[in-house]
C-alpha cells in the first residue's frame, strides 16, 4: 500500500466520526486489556528471574510422603548431604532461611528488620553483586566450636558476619561507608560485623507458602554444623546451580540417591517417607499462580478476538454501503488489489489508532492491577510495560488489522456488478457479505459465551468462599504483633511475667472485652507441620502423621469465638511449665479416635523433645483455616505458651465492643507504657485478614467478569449491527410481505427469530468450547465444578436475554415500516 492510500483512508474516516470512534474504542478495549494482562503474564511467567543465568537455577524441596507433607525446608545435615551427594551435576548448592528481628536504633528506639541467614556461597550461586566491601568468605561460615566439658572455660563465640542490603544501608546509615567493619547494635546474641553492602534491588523469589522474606535488610553468614542426629530442625531452603550441560533428569536421579541413602541410614527419614524434589526455580515460584494467570490470559485473548470480530462486522456493514462505488470502479477496470488497498488502509489506520489508545488504557490498567492483585502474586513489583510488552502490543495490533480488515476488504472487492449497477437491493436475505457477517456474529457469541461461563464459575466460587467458616469470628477483632518479648535473653519466667503484664494492660483499655495471643495466627500461612500419632505409632513409626501446631494463651478460643465441641479450653493452670495438656481440632480428633470421644485420650507429639512424647487431650474445638479459605488444610493441635518455654506468642488480638480499628492508638500507647523496647507491628482488623485471604479469587472474578461484560456488550452490538443491516437491505422485501398481508407481529418475529437463530448457533458452539476450556480453571474454583450445570444453564438464559434485547431494536424498526414507502426502497 502506498502512502496515498493512508491519506485517502484518513480523509474517509474523518467523514464518519461515529463509526471511526466506535471502531477505535473497540480496538482499544481489546488491545488495552490484553496488553495489561500480558504485562502480568510477562512479569510472572515469562521474564527471566533477575539472577545470573537463571535457567540453570533450581530449588530443592523436601517431601515427607508418608505424612502427606510437601515442600519442607531442609535440616543442616540433609542440606549438606544434598550438596555433597550431587556435585557431579551441580556447580554448587546454597541455602537460605529468613526471619524478623528487633534491633535498637542509635537513639534507642526499636526497629523491626528482616534478616536472611545464608550459606557463604549464596551470592556466588545467585549472581548477586557486592556494591561495597566484600562478599562472605568461606571461614565466615565456620561452625561455632562445640561446648567444652564442665569446668572448662567457654571460649567467646565467633562473631556473626553480615552484609547489608543497599536499601537498608541507605535507610539506616544514610549511605555512610564508615559502617563497614563495625558491629551492628542488637538485642541479645553476638553483634554482627558488617563487611559489605549488596547492589540495589536484590530480592529473594520463593512461593508465598515458603514464608521467605522477599527483601531482607540484613544478610548473615550461616555457620553450618553437621549433626546427623538433628534432622528434625527444618529451616534451610536450598538453591542449586546446574552445571553447564547437566540435565534436570540426571540431577533429580542424583538427588533421589541422596534421599534413598538417608532413608536407609536414618529411621526418621525412612518412616516419614523422605524424598527430594528438584524443580527449576521459576517453575517452583509460579506453580500455584500459573493456572490463574493462563486463564486470565486466555480470557483476554478471547476479548481481543471479540473486539476484532466486532470491528470486522462494522467494516462489513460499511463495505456493503459502498458496493455501488466499488462496482463502478470495478466496471472501469480496477483490479481486485486496487479495490482492496483503500479498505485495508482504513483497517490499518483504525488498528494503529486503537493500538495506541490501548497502550494508554493498559498503562492506566496496570496501576489498578497492582492495587487489586493478591499478595501471593510473585514479582508483583516488576509488572510494567517494557519492550516485550510493547512487542506483544504491536503484534496484537497487527493481528487485529489482519483479522478484522482482510476478510471485509476481500469480500467487498468482489461486487456483483450487474446488481450493483442496476442499483438493486433486493436480495434473498442478506446482500453481499451477509454469510460472512453471520459467521462473525456466531463467533462473537461463542467467544463471549465462554467468557460468561468463566465469569459465572468465578462468581459461584466467590459466593462459596463467602460462606466458608474460618473457624473464628473476625468481627470487632483487632490483630497485631508485639515483638521483642524474647529479646535480651530473658528467662521463661521473665517472659511469662511480661506477657501477663501485656495481657492485663490491654484488657484494661475501655471497651476491650477480651485479650489473647497466639503463634501463628489463622490465615497467616506461617504454619509448619509437626509429628503426631496414636499408640500404634510406637510399634510402626510410619503411622505418624503431620499436624499444624499453634501456641496460644488461655482464653484464646473464647476471644476468637472458636466453638468448643467437647471437653474444656485452657485455663491458667494449664499455662505452667511441666503441664502436658493439649487441645485438638475436630479433624485430628476424628482421625485419631473415630467414633469415640477424644477428651481424656493421649496422643504422641514431637515438638519440644527429640522423640515424640505423650500428651493428654482436654478439649476438641472447631477447625480453623490456617493458610487458605479455599482449602481446609491440615488438622491442628494447640499448646499453651508455657508448654514450649513461654514467650513464643507474638500475634495478639483484642475483641472490642465497637469498631476494632479505632483502638490502634490506645493499644500502641499501652504497649509503650509497659516497655518502650517492645514494637507493635502489622496492626489490622481480623476482617482485613479474611479479606486478604479472598484476594486471589476476587482478583480473577473481577477481571474475568469485566472481560465477560465487555464481551457480552460487544456481541450484542455485533448482533444488532447485523440485524439492522438485514432490515435495511430487506426493506423492499418487508414492504412486499406487508402489502401481501403480513402483520407487524410477523415481521417482528421474523427479525427476532433471525437474531435468536444466530445466537443459538453461537451458544451451541460456545457450550462445546466451554466444556473443554473451563477445566483449566479447576485450580481457581472453590466448591464448584468447572462443568457446573447451574452456571451453564443460567448463563445460557442470560445470553439469550442479551440476544433478545439486541434483536428487539431492529425488529421494532422493521415492524414499524410503512409498506408503501418500504416498497419504493431500492
């Protein structure tokens, strides 16, 4: 096409502003939505991780298959066995675990920091760059010397060696390089010596359920010590780098041998069913969110196709109105390509303008996506419009031009010369391009119907999620963390006294009805499994199972309003050292003592001793959702704070008589009165925690529903356009029918029937596609099947209603025609 074609096309489009604006906005909606969602897909699934040669990085996960536990961290000994046993296929294995701590600022006020404990090779394996100072040296990870015999003086512990993140270096020390070589203020424990500063923007990328801090402030060298007897302490997340040319399959086989050797030599590994799973790092990171992202991407591609089909219909109608012009040009000798060129130029101009507008919509949409996206969406901060996204947008715009421009242009380039030159408009139904317009509408309806089904399924899931009982009452419950109770090496008795002081002081705030604390807190995802079993596990250790443990204060279940199903709850007498009373939830009670009362029975628990010990069940409570509203999760066992040495609880909650959020200032002031070194963080109403737990489903529901609404509207407009054109082209025929006695109702039914037949064909095609495609949404659905009959039936009725409305307007126009005037229409 020559530049002159585009100039002429621009002039023609300017003369039809309503048509041009409609087409451009339709394209912009399709391209903008697909660009915004592709930016998410690109950031989460496609863009390489920001590490050195990320394609060779893997994550090792520990699975305990006998206990149905997946992706546990490793103990020191298991990590070192993996590292040493796979050297033939890995350049190296590094390890990391993270946490939070309280440190004093120079002015004495407390500050919460995020820390990571890493093996000394961690930054070499990941390719992180040291901006200032030095990297960890091998001797920085030398294990602490063993405790000397009684009576021998204990040597001073080796100092912890630390590297700061660039962001913390700037925030805490103002970029002052004099901090290198100096110790950092701490509360208890050896003060770390700062030896380096990382380059900016280095993050850890693990799935949310791994409970790994994304951006640690402080990195400390791990002084690994090998102790084969201590394989119950799970902490380290291994990161490995494959050797160049090594296959993942052979590396997995080597890891299998390491696990098999452990099962052979260590009874705990054997009875737990210890296996090692090697996964590419990016695959491991996105495993949970991949189905939802792909479903959203598929939905938005459907929307783009619907937008293209809608514009194609507009162009077909527009081309039908230009048949006489094209016929005259063809009669004068213009070839097909000469007829096609100006029509294609119009399509390309519309696509280019719509694509540019779509980029603007996408830019605005990305900001909204970040606000709406669930917290478990990896690399959320890296969602942006970059070169890859712009390339996708350009391809989407080009594809749009081809899809909606080529077919109408090709159809219009074959005018029926005799009919056109005679000026006849009497056709048997639809004039030139009618069949193509029908097919386009059917495709629009089918694609839109699939999106409506997806939206309906997500809506049903969201309703089911609203009905899920989290196991506690979140209303008028304020939650927060109090950090620093364990700092400074306090004895268990001192920590217990401090917790009692906090509880009493918070309880004295006017309007506070009850006070409690736990660790972890429901729906926070901080839970780790421990071992439990009944008497049969003494003779067969494979009978041990996994349960989530929770440390609570007496009064926890009353404050949380978790129903007591049998027995009693904890009293202050249970919260004393040496007591062995526990409370279990209904899931564990049913597993351990099916058909019997669990109260007064004993179970084996391993939490504070190397081997499992007997504890007595004094109560059974309703199950609480610990990690997700969508899944019930593991069974639970509850201990008092003193059972594990006091001071473990840090997640607090107060139940109030009015709006819980309004108590924040008083709570902070009360804690500061007790001890200025205590830090109150993460304060929010429990209703917000429940709201966050619904974020993934809500995010998918909002987007798919938005796409479905737009798609349904576009399909309705497309159907309306086809029927309106049919009425215009059949005006003379309609006049003849009415002159021969056809009633207005017959004409109305004729047009509506045509619309409903087209819709029925599209819905039938959409049903077949939906049955096949909605299965990919299985991981996103809660309490509803992907082939839910109620959803399919209701969406079918809804779409027929949309089709009836779209058909009613042109049918009303047709029925209102004057027969005499209509017969004169040519």
